[in-house]
């Protein structure tokens, strides 16, 4: 499992401190609403401010001389005791989960063994093979699926868009209220969980200029985009039309 760096938590606690100042919220509430910490601590997605583990974190933070250090140490302790995440069906860099009988959600994580960009043009054939295998699996095992959805900052990148049917990228809209989720914060991470210095510096420059709540979202160099397209478009794009009597 990927372990995140201390700097990643520092970005989030700094952002929450600014959010608290600009919105009038307490720091505890800003950390709950404007960071990915609750999920990273393995507490699920209920975002319950009364969760015992969250309360331990907040209580310790109030006495900590260094917010980022305390947050990182709390994260490491939580990782040791957290149950493993629920498995997704994985095909190389891509995986999927079935949200309900009719909806498939796509995820990306760099699993490429090569020391090159997994989205570089030279790796496009490998990514397309993975996606073809993924959608063949969907076709065989989830016949009721009618839609494919995704939410990620990656949808801003042409290198990512070209892996999918054109209509999928064309459907992109800015996903609202994603401060709590990795599809927004993930843009600061490299494949090892370390922070990308150039993007983090850009983020902190923007954050230093924020003077109102509406300035918080634009601090992120790339926004999380939500996409949605019919599953049949994927079967056609990956040449799976003829499987199992598809039309």
C-alpha cells in the first residue's frame, strides 16, 4: 500500500488553516471539510466529527507544536491498525468498482514497472490493452452496466484523455466540493507518495494570496473533473462490440 509523505499532510493542514480563517470555521471543522485526512486515517467516508479516532487526532493537534508533524505521526499510527482497503478489479494501472448494478467507476494508479511516465505516448498501447481487458471483464461479469463514471484531476490531461472514448472526456465538468477527496489532492503526489515540488509551490503561492472563501478552490492548479459516458461507447472504442452478441 502506498505510504504518503509528511509534506503531503503539511499541504493539507496549511490549506485547512487558511480555510478556517477565511470561512470562520474552527480549525477542526476545516480539517474535516477541506482535507483528505479523514479518509487517509482509514476512518471511512462518513466524515463524522465525533468519531473517536478523529477526536483523538483533533485533541492531539490542539497541543502539538507542529501541525504537519502531529498529523503525519497520527497517520502512520492509523495505517498500522487500519484494515486493508476493499479490493477493486485491477488491470495494470486501471481498476474499477461497481457502484450499483448500472454504474462502473474507473480508477487509475501508477503500477507501471518502467521508470517513464505511465501516460507517455510510448506507454499508450499498454494502457489501451489494460483498458480493453478491463472492459472485457466488465462485459462478461456486469451485463447490467450502462454507464461509466470517473472523477479525477487527471481528466485535465490530454495524455489521460486519449486512453478513453472522446465522448468521455468531452463530458467533463468541475466536480463540486471535492476538498475531502484524493481525486483533487492526488495531483500533488508522485508514484511513491512524495509531493511534487513544482505543483506544491504553485499551490502555496495561490494559497498565500487567498482572501475570501471563493479563492480556496482556485488554489489547486488542476480541478477534479467528473466524467460520464455510456458503457457501449467503451466497448466500441476498445473493439469489444462483437463479444457476447454486443451491438
